[in-house]
C-alpha cells in the first residue's frame, strides 16, 4: 500500500505556480530577478524593499476568493482573479543599465570582501603557525637547558661521592730532632740548632 503524501500549501503553490501571498510569490520571483519596477510607475524595488512592501501588503490586502499571485519565467509578479490569462502584472523585472552596473558593483564588492576575509584568515593561520613554531623552539630550548643542568648536577654528585669514598691520605710528619748530640752527648742549646756546639757534628 502506497504511503499517503501529506498535502501542504507550499507544495500546492510550487506545483501550480499559484501563490496565495505576495511574500510567497516574491520568494519564487527572487530566484529569477533581484530588481523590479512597479507596473504603473518607474519606482524601483530591490529584494529587501519589495520584501518589506509585500509583508505590509499581505496584512492590509489579503488574497480573497479564487484570486492568486503569478510569477513569470522572467520574475514578474502579478495577481489573477482566478484565470491566468487575466493576470494583472504588478512588478516587472527592471534590469536596466544602472541596475546591471549596481549589481556588478555589488558583486565586485562581495568578491573583494570575500578575498579580504580569506587573506585575513590565511594571515591569521600563518601567524598562528609561526607562534606555535616559536613556542615549540622555546620549549625545546628550555628542556635542553633543564636536561643539561640536571646532568651537571648528577655529574657533580657522582664526583663528590667518588671523592668521599677515597681513603684519606696519612698526614706527613717529620721525625723530631734529637735533643742530644749522638756523637758526644752534649745537649743542643736551641731546638733549631743544626750542629752540636761542642763537637760540631750535624744534628740528625
């Protein structure tokens, strides 16, 4: 059994091309045109201006009976009392030379803005990469310095341990000089005397 398709006003409008509000007709027309001229005057409307007009117009003049709005292949918007051939066109596409120039100018501005935004993004990306590179280099330098400091401390600690483990050198002491001459037995007159005062024998 086939699933029943839900009916919606939007689907009906798209299938028939009959729109029951000026805003809905504008939504279809703006895919084909961006500037319109009011049918009875030379007044120009861009999309935003016509949107504001249509919003107020739908509130003040809601569609009645069998009437509906039509949109031509070129983007003209008209209202029909019930038959398409009776459509009275309200807004006519107005792509004159000035409008084309304005559109081209807007497109150039949009392209320039897009290009500037992309360049700014690229510049910001490069700056972020450069900053990240410098931070990585600084981090590597600090880590290398910390490693060298720890290695130096470890080397000094080991040298201190090795030095502490070495046996202490025995103090060198000179044999005290004899107080009496070994030759004649005469006592030396002074502690620093180098010869015997009696026989002249060198003190040992």
